[in-house]
């Protein structure tokens, strides 16, 4: 059996809600047998980081990446940025780190591999998302260095404890609407079904999906390692 390819997203590392550390061994094990590993955005969370500064979060993020990418030199890693980790300081550090690592490539919006497209999924936030609109929205997030204080963190923790994030996720991001919006965006940038796309791997919604079919395209979402939500490392279909 040949080496496999994997996709994960939305670890939201450094936020209080993230339980990514529970999956650290699984991530290392998957990378050890992978030919390709795609990190699909919001791997790190700069808005909700509990670290004392943006610089500290950037440093911790690069160290985490190095422990993964540097330990598996025969695996090709791709980092597709999300809204929570497109912070401009991190992007600069990521680009600098990627120049030193021949097995890591960073992508601001999208990665295409054969019949599969990988993107974060925040394109589903607007019914008419296009390249220009996404670039404009991401500029706001690139400057986002507002670490949330204890009161907002407490409210967020309460929402997670009450599992309101599960209810809101299914209401705000119903899978058919999400798939329709993503396909619309892909059509507008020339990466839709007519270009040969058969699989879309995305995150952002935190709603796990396993081969949800919409039209001629299958959608895959790993979910998020947050209490009450499903999460898994997704094997990429070739």
C-alpha cells in the first residue's frame, strides 16, 4: 500500500477551548506514514490566544510546526491559511520558516491537487464570495491581534459547556448551504466541478462531514477538537 495523504483544520491551538493536545500523538503518527499532509487553516488562533502577546503566539506556532514538519522530512506539508491564523506577523514568520523547509509550502487561500481542492471554508460566510471579497475580509483578520479578556473567555467557555456551539453551528452552517456557497466560490475562481474538481476538503464550520455529496462533488470536513464536537484526521481521496 502506498503512502497516504491527510487533511486537518481548526485545531485553534492556544485558545482555551482547543483540545488539540489530545490528538498530538495521532497527528505525529499520521505524518509519519503520509506522503502529503494538508493543514487547512485555523490551526492556530490569534484572536483567542491565551499567550501574553502576538509575538509569543507566533513563536509558539512556529515551534509547533517545526516539531511536526521538521520531524517528518519525507512528508510534504501544505499550510492553507484560515481567518484565525492569517495574522500578518504569523504569515511573515510562516513564509520565512517555509523557505528553510523544502517539505513545507504555504498557501493564502487554496491548494489544488489533482481532482481535490483544499481551502479553509470561510468562503461560505458570504453567498457571493469571490477572490476580491475574500481578500478584503482577510485583511481585517490579518490585523487582528485583540486577545480576548477573561470576561469574553468566560462567556465563550459557558457557551461551550452548554453546547450552544453545536446548535449554532448546525443552524448557521447547514451542510447544503455551505456546499452550495463553496461551489459558487470555486466556480467564480475557475476551480469548480467543470475544472475537474471531485473532492473539496475544508474546515471553518467545525461541523464534521464525511463525503457529503452536492452535485458531482464530495465534501469533507474534519470538524474541530473542541468539547462536544466531532474531530478526526481525514484521509484524502485520490
